[in-house]
């Protein structure tokens, strides 16, 4: 199966897919079973063998986990390693939890001859439980001793309710005639919206960048990917994105050059597809929707979020039901009071609403629309009054499986 498989993500012509569990030159990783979960790998370490520049983005939830606090205190423009665990998110454990996160940093730093502030930390799992310090620290040390060139075990160790790993490695041909490698590993399946998810994404490249440029690229690409997704409308406490560039290819990409543009296109496509993989893996998800909203600049974002997060819209998507009244309702509740509801709605290329009122369609058109609604990907385009704004949100449907899973998550 090819990595770029969504019609909403265009694979750049200058990008070649490599083995999905490969890592760019100068990176290595490992994952081990430390006993944080009943079975499987649950602690991972990823590191660059060379000096690097880096960037990070975190959740905007006011309630953040200890790993987010510890990572924000680190040297975010010069990270060399990341230690991550699944099975417990290390949130709500006070000073004890914060000390555990810092001890994870110190353990990896000691094993890899780094400074603690060169190590980023990430934890995912149940909120409010104590993360067993001895187990996670021992696991971090064991992972440092098992480092290898691939990311297979690492990408498995960060999973919680995910159906499987989300990862890719790309060869990027640059206009200068040189090439570099770019890889990323992600996780996420629930508690997703809007700024990232209960998700991690770890990005690596063997291209060389100054810290300001890799930070800018990370921010732009995150806004077009993980900031555009919703499974259940819930903003996690632990969302984390780390990008590390080590220059091991010998190729340095200067800012505001054709090489930077080409690399940015590759990174954008990589993160957008990974974001869609998270939505597609939403707990109990059967199909993915994309809501595109056009109109007045200040109106498009709240309307798109309202539609994407609506349980009524999500259940209609799950059933393949073109129930456009639910879309209009969700859009209308996000309109400023007193604003005329004059909108157009198109579902899978078929216009169903004009100026806020339904358009009659024949039985054959309705049958075609119902068939299209049963596809893996369904697109909705909503046009509001005004100009200057356009946005999109990718969202999953809502199924019985989601309720079943989350009603017994901690038991």
C-alpha cells in the first residue's frame, strides 16, 4: 500500500517513498516493553547521532501533562533525542509526575552522553494515573541500549488505541540537484481536535537547517495538518510535535530558496497524510469527511469546526446518510446572531442547498449521492456570505464502536 492514498493529499513529483520504517541518515531508535501496558512495547527512544536543530509544538489545553512542561523547559531549538511512552500520559500527578518526566530526560541524557535539555519527552495513555517511575526510566535506559537504524519498534511503542503504526520515510529531490531524506512517526486515534490530537508526531530529516527555518516549516505544516483534524472534538493534554534536522546528508537548505520550497512541499504532504491517517484511525471510524468552508474571513473557522465536531453530522456520515439539514444546523449555530443564513452546500460535487434553501433533486441524483456517501472519503463544501476566507477540517464519523471503547477505556 502506498503512503499517499488520500485524494486530498497530492504527492509532490519530487518525492519518492522509501521503506516506511526507515530513518534518515544519522538517526536511530528503539522501542522496548517496560511493563507500562499489559502487553507490547511501551517505551521508545529516538536520537540523532549528530548535532541538530529542532522545533516543537504542543497542546494548547490549559491542563497539560508533565512531559509537556518538562519539554518546554528543554532546548527546543537544539534537541538531539526524544523519549516517549504509552500506557500512561503522566498528567495530574503533581510534582511527582514532573520529576518522573525529568528523570526520563536525565536517564536518556546519561545513556547517550547528552545534556538533559537536549531530550524531549512525550507520554500518552490514561490521564490522572501515576506513571511508574522505575519502569519507565528502566525502559528508557534499555531503549538507549537497543538503538538501531529503523523506527519499527519505536513507532509501535508510542501507540495506545491506534490500530497500527503511522509512519513514512521519503526521499526528497531538490532543485539544486541534491537529495535529502525526511521521515515521521505519528500516533493518535481519539481525544482529537482541534490543535493536534492525543497525538505525537516525530519528524526527522538529514537535511541541515538553521533553527529559525525548521521552526517556521514545522509551524506552517502543523497548521495545515494536525490543526485541521477532529475525531471527537476533544483537545488533549499531551499533544506533541518534534522536528529534528541533523544535516547528516551534507546538504544544507538555506531559507527562502527553491530547495526550501521543495522541502516544505514534501513536509506538508507528509504531515497532511499522517493527519488523515489519525482521523481514519479514529476509534470506531468507518469513513472520513472533509468540510471546506468559504466566505467571510472571521466566519469560516467556527463554522467548519461546528460542522466537523457535530455528533449528528458524524453519525450521518457513519450511516452514509446525506442528511444535509444537520450540516446546516451545525453551521447555523456558529453564525453570529442576526447574520442572514444565506449559504450554498455541495456534497460530493452535487449542490443541495442554494441561498439557504434546499434544491429539489431527482431520485437518480439522490441514489448517486447516497452511493457517494458510502465511500471512504466524503467531501462537503459550504459557501457562506462574504469573501476572503477559506478553511478545511478533516473529521471522522461517529460509531457504536467509539461509544463502546470509550465507555470502558480505564476498566
